[in-house]
């Protein structure tokens, strides 16, 4: 069981270096696994280190596996991967521009708004003072009453 886990880790490492579609990776690694099984049948006492010695380092095995693939498959995969990256970059750029525009717009709106306070005094027509001096004193009394809690 330990050998199976070690081989899975090894295959995962090989997969990191395979620059091709997942189904191609699966196909290539299946062929490698068949070779390992045949090797174990011929050498039942073979351990993990012996298998790695037979297969080589993950990066070199991946390079030899990539040589088995047709150049068209690899080229299409790289094109698709590049388009995906460019799409992601474009989406991120659009989000950044949109958020920047929103921030600029809201800060412009806030700076353009001027808050002012105006007081309006409503005088009941029954309580209108007869002359200007009486009106001034009425207004002063009104403000003095507002200040008292």
C-alpha cells in the first residue's frame, strides 16, 4: 500500500511537468503505470527506489512522454491555455477599471455636494409684530428660547 501512495505522489509530480490536456496526461501516465506493473511482475522484490531508478526523475520522464504527443495537440493546448490567461487578465482589468471609475465618481459626487444650513422662521399671522423693532425683538426672543434646553 505504501508503494501505491509513493507512486501516486511520483505520478502527480510527473503530471506537473506535462504541458498537455488532462486526458492526454491520463493516457500517458496509464502507459507508464502499465510498464511499472510489468516491471514488478518480472522483479517482485522491486521497491519504490528501484522503480524511480527505472523511470527516471519526474521532470525527465515528463519530457520523454511529451515527445510522444503530436505537436498539434501540444500547440492547441498551449493556445487554449494562453487564451484562458488573457481572458482572466482582461476580466481583472475590467474589474479594476470599473472599481476605479466607481471610486472616482463617488468621490467627485461627494466633493461636489455642498451642505448648507438655513433657518426659516415661520411667524403666525396672528402674532405679527406691528413694526420692525418689534419684529427684531421677536426674532431674538425666538433664538434665545431655542438655546434654552
